[in-house]
C-alpha cells in the first residue's frame, strides 16, 4: 500500500458543485501539503498544515478550504467548483524533525470541472 | 520569496546519450535544500536527487548527477546513458533549511524530457 493515499484518483464534477479530495498517510509525518499542478505552471502550494491545530494558506488558496481531521488525514474542499480549478492535485507529507528533507507525494487526483 | 526557474520547457536526447537539464533559483538564504523530482506518465512524483547547500560536493545517484553552483544559484541535472524510462517531466524544487514554517517546497515549471530510441 502507498504511504500517501489520495482519493479519488480521477473525478469529473459540474460547475457549482462542492467536492472534497481526501488524503491519508501512514508515514507518521506531521507536515501535510496540498499542491495543484497545471501544464506549464509546475506545482503550486494551496494549503499546508504542520499539525492538527495548524493550517496555513499557500500561494493560491482562494476558492479552496482544508481540514486536518487527524495527524494522518488532510482533506481539500472546493466549495463551489469552477472550470479553472480543473487540474492535477497532489497531497504531500514531510517531517524535517526526522531528517526527511524531501516531500513524499500521493498519486495525485485529476479533477475536471465541466 | 524564493523562486525557481527552469528555462527549458522541453528537451530531447538519444538513448544512451547524456542530457543536462537547467535550473536556477533566487534566494537570500545561505542554507537550503535543492531537489530534482521526476514525474513519469503515471504522474507519481519521484525524488531523483537531493543537494544540501552547505555541502560543496555535488550529489550523485547512479546515472544522475548535479552541478551545484551556489554563487551562481544554479542547480543542473545531468542524466548519463539515457534510457527510455527516463522520459518524464522533471521538476526542480527548493526548500528552506530552517524549520518552523519554512519547509514548503517551491517548484519550477518543469522540463519535459523525451528520450528517442
């Protein structure tokens, strides 16, 4: 099983619908992140969390919200989806306190808003 | 704020040849980490190589090596003996050294590498 699991892997939704992307991890890491990938733009940070009580906005948080339900779970919500939120979304974890300098990524969720 | 620039949107290489992907970054920090990630068509993000800025020696992982020029803020990736499986998007990324709110990865826009048989 993957250390960082995202569900669903693919999703098509309609404009105006609320949708939640879920992420769970078995690595025991404190830090969790949501990134968005668009062609030609690389990965951009949406939100990040350093523990259950700590949530921070990234560079492109407008139109998104998150919830850290537990150390292992971090979900991303689109309250009212719009077509320009069509993208590949990644959840990632890290734990610098354990000497892990890099981020570990889930398999990604491809979201299409029609 | 830190920025990462990959100036080559696309590159191609013949199988068994060597290719170098470019990355430059901008930061005022003296200690940080740099990474190259590979994203094959499966879209999984795979760490290729990592470099600590305080280390002068360039990192190497099998056929992958970097040329880290701290003063020039340059971090290029060299792939030797290219294989068909190396075809992917490659992302350069930066992370601050200090903890307490600065462990975010900042990514470049990526370079798509094609390997020709």
